[in-house]
C-alpha cells in the first residue's frame, strides 16, 4: 500500500524528526509574529502548526488541553476568575469555561491572525468559547498586560508556544515573569504551565521550567501526559502560593477527584478523571531524577531556547 505523497516534518531536536502524512494543506501564511499552517493529516485530522511545530491536532488536542487546565482548576477551592496567556485555538478557554464556578476568563493572545485562522478552520477547538459572555478576549503581549493590570486571578494558565529563539514566547518562561504571575494571583491562586517535552531524549525545557517556578512559588508539582501528535510525553507544572499540606490535591484519591469533577464540570471530559489524575503525577524515575538534579533558573538575561 502506497504512503502519502506529501509529508510534514516536525524537528524536535537537530537529530530527531517526526513526520506526518499530509492529506491537504488548508492554510499557509505568515502573521506579524509567526508562520501559521493548518493541515489535514492522514492519522491526526486537522492540525495547527506554528513556526514548523505542531501545536495541536484534532485527534488528540483534548489530551493536552484537559491536562493543562483541569488539575489546577480542580485543586482550587472555588475558581471564579481565570487568566489565559496565549491559547489562540480557544481550546484552553473552552476547558476553563466548563467549570461552573468560573465567572470571568480573560484571554490575552499576541497574534490576532492565529485566532482568526483557528476560528475559521478549527472551530471545534473553541466550541463556542469565544462567544461565551464570560470571555474577555484581548490581543497583545500577556506579560505587558499583567504588568499593567491591577487585577488578581484565581488561576493563571500559560498556554504559550515553546521558547524558540526569535519567537514570541521565550520571555514568558523566565523567573521575572513567574514573579509577575505570582503578584497577579489571589492568595489561594494557582498557575498552570505547559512546560515542554518530557521525553528521555528531548527534555531541555521541562526541568528548567519546573526549577524556575520553584524559585518563585512555595509549591510546584510537575506532571506529564502523552500527546501522540507531539511525538513524546509532554510536561506540565502547576504552582501555588501556598505550601503543600498533607492533603494536597495531587495526592487525592480517584474518588475524591471524580466527586469534584462531577460537581464542577458541566460536560463530560474525554481524558481527565480521578484515575488519570493519579497517573499524571506518577512520573517515571528518570524524570524525577532530572527534576531533582536541575539547577538552572531561566531569567530575562539568561533565557532558555529550544534547539
């Protein structure tokens, strides 16, 4: 059986590439900030690609977005206000608005063209979230917005692209930015962060992000989820202004998590539940060792770039 005629390659490291068979290219353009492509892939469905990196794919985007959003919102005693940095597809916004307690979600996305393309070609990602009256969508630099607003939030979600040199997001991975985030959280607030690949081969960002968060927040918990279209497990972290207690949410039983999900989340989830919650935080030994040994702190004058 012959394979596809057209292939797209996502280069994870100088020596590692993942290739996808392309059925069609639906959009290809350049915004003021980045290259944007939307492709129909044979095995992944529609896929958003920015600067040559897969951002999310139709078949598995729910894994990434549920893993990013729900652990922090479930851990918060009553999240009412949410701030989202990035998240141009609208899927992170979609997941945050599933929570009945959320009354306002401010989303600051740098690139209006990315939002336009996603709303037109990937409407199931946002599923009406942009039209929700609780949504406050703004365009601009999320760091500058947080510097200028006095508002505080219950949960801040950093759904930003990887720190590529010359890209738009690397200043949102630094110690100085996390200090700003901490200042914009309510005392019981949490931050959720996408923290890069967590694979054995390609993990320069994940340990450094976690260690940098730990320089600012008393409680930082790392976790991972396997996202097939990313080609590897993906790292996440959640951090809190409050020190961990004996009954920290990360140690809750599956039944306790399921009770809170049932009470708070309006529509059924496809990935996250109590059993998955426990699996997310059960990191393999090599990752625990990498996190324990990491000493680097990412800073404005010492940024971290992916290869």
